[in-house]
C-alpha cells in the first residue's frame, strides 16, 4: 500500500491569505471557502470529480475585486498539487476528459510533465457569472498550470450557457487529473519519461 499523497500550502501576501490542503488519494471530500460563491461551487466540483480531498480557505481583498483571490488560489492549489504528486513515479502522467453539461461540452487534456503551459480555447458571452468575472477563469487555470508544473489544454467544444461552460471545464479538468494521477500497475516505481525524471 502506497503512502497517501498529501500536501498543505499556505500563501500569504498583502492581498490574500490562502491555505490549501489536498489529498490526491482521497474520496472527493471538500471544504471550500473563498468568499466567492460561484468559485466555491467550481472548486467543489473540481474536488468531487477528481476524487481529491480538497480544503481551500481564502481571505482576499474582495472589496477591490476578485482577481487576486482567484489567481492566488490557483497558485496555492498548483503548488499543493506539485508537492503532493512528488517525483511522479508510477503515475499514468497523461489524462484527458470530455465532459458534457447540457448543451456545453468541454475537453481537458493534461500532462504532468514538469513543463508548465496553458492552452486556453474557451469563450464566454457575458462578463459575469453571479458576481464572478468570467475572464478570471483563464487566470485561475493558468495560475494552477504554472504552479503545478503541468501542461494543460482546455477547449470548449460547444456551449451557450456560461454557467454550463465554466462548470464543464472544471469537471473536465477534474476527470483528466484523476486519470493522470492514477497509479499505473504496469509502471510501479518508474518515472513515466524516457529522460528518467519529470
């Protein structure tokens, strides 16, 4: 039995104070409190569908806007993921998922590669969902990818309803992460790279 892959990251700046805990081998239990209702909803979906236990406690300068809190949460979550995944021995490394939500269809493809990159092909037709600026979704995913040291492609295949597009994107990432993080029984103890390191 392998040890559970756990990490806790605390990030404090003059703009935010954020603590993120993650268990990559959890059961999808979440406790999310960012002060941004729709963002909480999305992070809850991310934890549930990735089967990662996820706790996020964020206090930010929401009286200014939501940018700092959303971006810094992405940074903290990415760092927690990178710490928890460790040297990546025995994982599948690659993951992909197509997730529908009514008329919306989102695709996420991830490579736990050590090479951070975000390819973003998602468009929103309105500026806000609830009180959250839709432009902040790209900021979150970019911050996560860069700090987690993963290559992430997010593509909107279809969709009109902005809530559905955003939620399908988070769920697609969740399912792709679950696949990529899984232990490969044929690659026990092996780093999934011809270089021998990721």
